[in-house]
C-alpha cells in the first residue's frame, strides 16, 4: 500500500521498496540524498487515486514536525504541501502529554500547513469521556483548534502495524483453550498471521520474548521475520534455541521461522549479512536454506497440511527438498502466510470492522470533517 517503503537491514541500511519492488539497499544518508528521485513515485500514487476516488486519506508516519528532517519528510510534509491537502491532527492521549503534543505540532507546522488544519482528534481515551470536557474547552478556546472528536479506547485485534501494537492485543479464551506460544523475536513480521488465532476463543495465545519454560504449551510457533539470521542469532543468545531443539511439543514454522528450522541458512549473496556466511539452524528439517538475491513474492491458493489456503509467499530463502512446506511428526513448517484464515474468520473481520466503525462514527463530528474536505 506504500509507494515507497523502507525495510530495515544491516546496521543503518534499509531495503528501498518502490511500488512493491525492492530496487536498492541504501543507508540513511543515501536515501535522503536521493529523495528528489523518489518524489515522482509518491506524486504518481496520489494522482492515480485522486482521479478515481472522491476522497483520498493520506496517513502520515511519525511526527510531521521533526524540524531537522522536515525538508526530507515525504509522508507528511511533502504530501500536504504538494497537494494542498486538508489536515487532521490525531493525538494519542494514552501516552500522556496530549496538550503539549497538540500545541507543539500545530505551532511548529509551516504557515501554509497550519492554515490547512481543520481540527484534532483525541484518540485512545480510557474511561468516562465526559472527564475530558474541560480538555476540549482548553483545546478549542485557548489553542483555537477545533476538536473533531474524542475516541474511546476500544480493543481492535486486526491490522497490527508493528510489534508494539501486536503486544497490546486482547483475547477472551475458554478455560480449556489450546495454549499456543509465539516466539516474538526482535524483528518478528507478518503480524496478521495471528489475527485469526487471537479471534478464536478455543486458543490462548502468548507471545514469548525471553527464555521461559515452553513445556506447558500445546504448540510453539516460529513466526515470520524481517531479518531471519539476526533473529536466529537472538534465538540462540536467549536460550530458546536449545529448548526448541529438544522439545517434545508440536512446532510450527512460518516463513522466516520455517527457515530457522533447517540445518543451515546459507547467505552467499550477503542478503542479510555483511559478508557471505553460513549460519547453523535448529536442525529439525533435513535440508539447507539458501538465500537468493531475487525475492519470491507470490499470491496463490495452496494445498498445505490437508487444506486449501489462500495465502502468499515473500522470502529470499529457498529449500530444494521442501520448497513449500514440511510435515513430519511434531514438526511442521511452510513459506506460506495466511495459514489460519478461513471463512469463519472473514465473517469475524467484517463484523469487527463494522462495529468498530459504528462506535467511532458516533464519536466523530463527521459532518464537519466532510464539509471541510469537500470545500
């Protein structure tokens, strides 16, 4: 969904992904130096959408008023300036300092953008919303910024955007639910793989970040990883690696986690390491993973583990013996994401989104927002 995406790599470098394709690996200085060459991709994406829709919502990233980086800010400042967009500030009250945040961001914006601010939304308010009535008065009368709504904190176990939001999931499980542990290494990825499990009352999900005893769980999942080798090294340093090698519990690996289960990970192309290297894996699957430069990116219907799955692949590593999946005894693994999604979960997703939107709609001044953006 991003015309330009940076995926973290070694040290200060990152993979530069433009319109879904990796075009280079750059460090931060190179990225900023070549910024002008990336603006056309952003402009093209906006104009494509703007021709086809009545309203385009451009979600920013990070703070729009990092003063030393404002000239280099594509997702906030460039979009808002280039297309003269209306601006809604969204302030997270859960983190504290909401008044300073609103006042500071608003008053540090360039004059043109400041004039385009139509109001602020206060997000993630816990408890009685009337307790913030005085806060609304202060923002509107003393800051002179309209408040478009105060949104209650509502659990929403879908669309996790990072590992921090993933750890804030809320689950209601049955007393006899299946206990599943997900190993949450530092660069865990593809959080949506677990949405269906979180929604299932017959599952009790727990994310493991240190070397606790895993023997009480019914299943261990090794999830996807942004940096497979780095997370494999963390797995060894944490002590979990040695546990996993000897556990007599079902272990399931997905993509990056699947690759960690092999004898070795061979990175002769230095995709994830500074120089060609071979890293020892868990040795649970009798083959090696070889990283190739060209990333496999595929969307398909797969027949895995006795069922048909509408899923996708996105990985550098390949196995000659087990190119898609492996299953033997307590060990299972696959490159395919979307294992747990089914028709029942799709219904759950639609109902959850509809209910969430309905709650938020009643807390937002949607008439004012529509009036402002349609002018």
